[in-house]
């Protein structure tokens, strides 16, 4: 069962339908849904925090691709 949490805008029915669609899209593997608003996400994935406190997380890389975060850390 899906229950919208916190503050949401628009139709609650549409929120629930969208969550259902996301869940189906990831083959019902809820751990594949990335809640960008959840603070613990920034601890789960490699992250860079900029001086203005904005953050970017590296969710996945294609095989053979180098981390883009390493160049951000070197420039900081």
C-alpha cells in the first residue's frame, strides 16, 4: 500500500498512481527508487557538497566510466 507522506501538492490520487507507476517500472524493487528529498540518500551514495550547500550524488556509473565526483573533489 502506498501512502503519500509529508507535504504534497496536487492530487493525492495522482501521487499514489505515480508511486505505483514508479514501483512497477523498477520491477517492484523499492530499493531502486531514489528519494532525492531523503537526507539518508546523501550517506548512501558518493556525494559532493558545494560551497553553497547544494549537493550532487553519483547514483551509478556505466561500466568503465570514471567517477565525476573525483574531479569535483580535486577542484575544491
